[in-house]
C-alpha cells in the first residue's frame, strides 16, 4: 500500500524517497534479511516524473530571495562609479527541456535546458567626475537571461531516513542582457553596467537559485517520507518504513528497501528472515512493490488485537445468508434456529477467536482463521436470547486485483470445519446446512464487506487520484509483488509547493 505514497510527488520527491547515500548508515553484513517492503521505480517512470521537475525549478526561481547587489568601479574620464541593484525579482520564466539520468551507484543527474527568465528591479548609480561633479540616478531595469541547470542529487541516510543533498548545482548562462528603463537599444550606460555587473550578478543568481533548489529537495524528501508513513498508518496501526539496507541505483531503475515492521501499542514485531532478492523484480513495468508474507501476518495480528475483526449482519443481508435455497429442509432449519423471529429482529455477529494466519502461495493468499458466529434474536416485548453459537475453522484462498480504482477480492476455494455448535450439537442436518450456508454465501458476504472497507481506506490516503494502468498483484511462496504503470496526476506537486512555501 505504499504506492499511493510514492506517486504523489515529482522527480525530486519520488526519487529522493527511493535512494540514499550509503556512507551515513550501517546495515550489517546481511541487510536484506530485515527487508519487508521494496519499491522499484524503472527508468520510464523516472522520465515521466521528470516532467514535473519544471514545477520545482519554477518554484525555486520564484521563491529565491535575491539580495541587493552593490559594487563600484573606476572608469576613465568619469571617476569612481558606484551602483546598487535592488528589489530583484523574477517576472517571466519558461523551461524548454528537462532530462534525467541515473548514474549507477552515484547520483541522479537532472539537466534543465534553456531556462529563459526575466529579472526586474531598480538600478541606483552615481559617480564623482574628474571635476568633482557628483550625479546620482535611479532607473528601472530588466535582465533577459537564458540559463542551463545541471543538478546532481545525492542522498544521505540520517537515522535510517532519507536526507537529500542537491548542493551540487551548476548554472550556465548563454545570455544575460541588461535593459534600462525599457530601452532595448544599446547605449554607453547600459554597456558600462552590463560589463562590470554581469559577473557579480551571475554569482548571486547561481547561489540563490541553487540554494533554493537544495532547500526544496530537502523539503520534498521529508514530505514524501511523511506521506508514505501516513499511507501505511491507520489509527494505532502503522508500519515502520525506515530503511533496511543500502538502495540500488542502476542505469534502468532505482530500488529502496524498508523494514516494514508493524507497530501497534505494546505489540512488538520482529523480522530477520526475508526472502527478498533484487532478481525477483523485473524492469518491464514502471513501478514495483515487493511485500513479505510476514507483513500481512503482522497486520492481521494487529487488527485482531485492535478488535477490528468483527462483523455484524442484519436484515436483508442476514436473510440472504440463510435462504440460499427454498426447500422444506432449509425452512425447517431456519425455524429451529430463529424460533419464529423475523430477520429484522435478529442479529448475527461474526468475529475472530484467535489471530488469523496468512500465507502467500502461487495460487493466491491463503487465510486461516478460527471464527465464532453468534445469532441473537430480539422478539418484540421479550428479552433477547442467543439462538445459535458456533465456532468454525476456516481456510480460504483469495486472489486480489485492483480494477477501476476498486480492490477486488475473489475467493477461489474454502475449507470449513465446524467446532462446537450450541443447541444443535447432534443435529447433523443443521450442521450440513450451516456448512453449506457459510461456504456458499457466508464467506463471499464477509469478503464483500472487506473490499469497500479497504478501498475506502486506500482512497482516504489519495490512491484514487492516480491513473493506475494494468495493475497486477502476484503471489509467490512467502511474498507478494504489485506491478503497475501509472500517469502522474496534474497539479499535485504544484499544489503541495504552493501550500508549503
């Protein structure tokens, strides 16, 4: 369920969350052994997300605080000339091209081509002539520029979390033209100031723009980690997604490894026997997630401890369960259980008696659980009474899919063993009926309740905002793989930057 968290940012946010520099963290001789979750982003996804880089660069220029630029110079026949550029701000900005390259075991290189920007402000200048004539002037100016940016993003690990370093930043100026008071024609004054302030101006622009880019990279790295952590948290149940090993940076993909330990109140999760290997994931899709069977088991345990594995069925739903066929035997059984009470005056409660066990197999996700079912009736004007109590051990194999922004759970087969059966222990016909009822309608009913609950939970984290194409959920012995292609939603990165800055 991390994919919703990895898709909400552009190149900086997503890529910074995926990798880090290995020198700052120690993971031991067998780092994969504690890996519970893996995220792999391939080159096509990186190229797609790189289209959002323009928004980051625009925000960097727009939010950079340019200082006043002052200086002076001796000019023949004019004496000493002093100048001051104040109120510098960006007016127009456009970006022609942005490219990203993954340098194996090194960094993420982002090349921004032909950034055209107009800087506006006020130029104050004065000089003392050879004959002690002092003149002071103030004119508005525009600076037309054409710039290439090269940003080499390196990442560091601090306390098992990602910290970004985009300080390796270069600006190359292809054009820097000064216009005074809107006059586009060259003149001696413009030529004079262009010649001796251009160098200083280039240094200031480079310093402040790169400083802002580095700041945004750190902000986005922190944000994507908080976003991912929130995505895998629901009330008191959450996953520890701190880094478990040194990520891989290959020419065709990025890959990060996370512990994925479940944290719930006093529940302690331990994991040191991961099956993960990079060879388990391919490069044909844009995004991959690998999840250990241990995570699903731990989540089921936490849900059990939090008393979430309880379901109440009433009214028409309850009627549909017991009227799976219209036969005399079925009507007799219903009469014996409900003792004449209507379905509207009855309630069925289903809950797990012990922690469910989940195993991942090639045929699907196998869930084994000991479940209790209690049916209570509330006759009008009489005290409620328990009409039926039974315990059953259920094993069901489920295949999962994500279709039209909804999670679909399809039960393939189920095995049911009835335990104790209050009031009807020796009635084999009732036992046979209940077994059929639970298998045919009971298990599908429970699963149909789980589907919208999990879909709603994922959508509350923002998953529905993304166009996910051809997602596949593949189970293997001991682990699960989610692979998909996606389209990045419009304006999400820009909206985040505007709210943050």
